C-alpha cells in the first residue's frame, strides 16, 4: 500500500472548505427568507380589511365555477363539480385526485386571469375558443399523466384517472379535452416593464414601415390579462410565472386595437394576429375571422377592483420564492460535496 499523498489531504480539505462555505450560504439564505416571511406576516396581520376582499374573491370564484359547470360533460366541468364533494366522498382515490399538489393542477384557463372590460373579455375568450378556455393547466407532465391512463393497446382505461372519477359519480367525460403542461411551454425570453406589479412583458410596440406606432394600438393581449397574487407568482422550476408561460403561449404577440379600421391599417406590422374592440379579428398573418361574433358562455371575468396589495408586497414574494429556490440548489450542492468528501476519506483510508 502506498502512503497517503499530499494530494489526498488537499482534496479532503477542499471538500471540507466547500461544505463550510455552502453551509454559510444556506444560513445566510435562511436568515433572508425568515426576514421576508416576517415582513409578509406583518402585512397580513396589519391588514384589517381582508374580509371584504375575501368575500369578493369568493363571489368571483363562484361565478367562475358556475360558468364552467354549464359544460358538465367536460373535464373542466367535472373538476369543478368534484370540489364540493371533496369533504364527504368516501373513496381515497377521489380525495387524492382532488388534491392540487397530487395532480399538480394550477387551474382552468378561464379561471386564471381577469380583464378590465367585459367586451374585451368576450373578445379574447372567443379568440382562444371554448376548448382552450376549458383547458386544464398542470404544473408538470406528471400531472398530465395522472389525468388519463391507457392499457397495453393504447386505449383509455375508463376506470382510471379523471375518467374513473367521472364514472364514480355518474358524470362521464365526453370527447377530447385540452391539458396544458406549464413546464413544457416555451417561455417568453425578455424583460419586464419596470416597476410594474403585474410583471407585464416589455414587448416593443409594433411599428409601421415609416417607424410610427399604428394609430389605435392599445396593447398586446398577453399584457391585458390581470393576474391575482396567487397566479402572478406561480413560478415554474425555471423561475417563470403564468404571464410569460401560459398566457404568452396562448396569445403570443396578439395585438389589440380600438377599431377594425385601425387594425386593418396596421396589417403591415401585424405578425402574430390582432383583435379590435368592435369585433375585428385576425387569427394570424393572412388569416381573417369574418362574420358575426360568437357568444361565449365561458370567459375571463372582469377585474373586481385594484389589488389591495402594495407594490413591494408582490416584489417581496417574488424575491422570497427565488431565495427558496436558490437555497434548494445550494443544499443540493452541499450534499454532493459531502458525498465527494466521504469518497475521498474512503480512498484516503484505503491507502493507509
């Protein structure tokens, strides 16, 4: 056996130093996280007007549920119907499936955003279509897989997944339904509007060949969706929120104009579709939607009022989530360093 070398000692010391440094980082991050959590807790305890906001939120949720349940044979309608059954339905499988964390379900598309104007709501909902508005949004592909199971021949197992849940209460799903996996969407890559609590995307305004912004241009549809605190900060493991994933995927760079005439004059700079408040619609470059407007019975609900949260509250929660994610990564790095240290010590002992 050869004697322990100076190199062995240096390797062990390097891993020990790395572990000390990473532990210091974890302690620093934990202290920062604790301070932010205390700050948020102080806001909640000091906010004496929460009851009205909660009641208002409850009414909005009831209205959302009501419009979705009109389509009782849809997967979205079934999920809404199962909510009140959660407390007294006996089967363990049903209770498990109703747990959002188990399925990774974030919500139904129609329930994940608000708009300031009912006319705009109907227009954007018509643009997306009923199937998309009733789409189920899952955080990861694991959630998608839980919803539907297949046999060896690739046929749907009607007694499993969401189909089994429907059958258990006599509410089978008819036809296809759309499921959107948030983690698999290609997110918007770019900046955000500075000091904007809604984290609107910093998309450049469209420009005509003469360099001017078209008359009547209001904004991009993706920035006209209002997100509440819960959905605004529903970050993926990559650190993205709903606006730059779900809604950017659905609307991309859809432009909104005041009138159809304004929209048609802006055609040279429309490359991702456009709508106008008087009912005009260009689905995509060169594809026009003509005829009468479609009545949508599932739509984004109107914003009930300005958020009572101060701007720094949103920023604080955003920072908190990022710090927690960073602490998780540092903890994983320390675990790897510990494994390498243990291995180095084993190798050191082997040559004694």
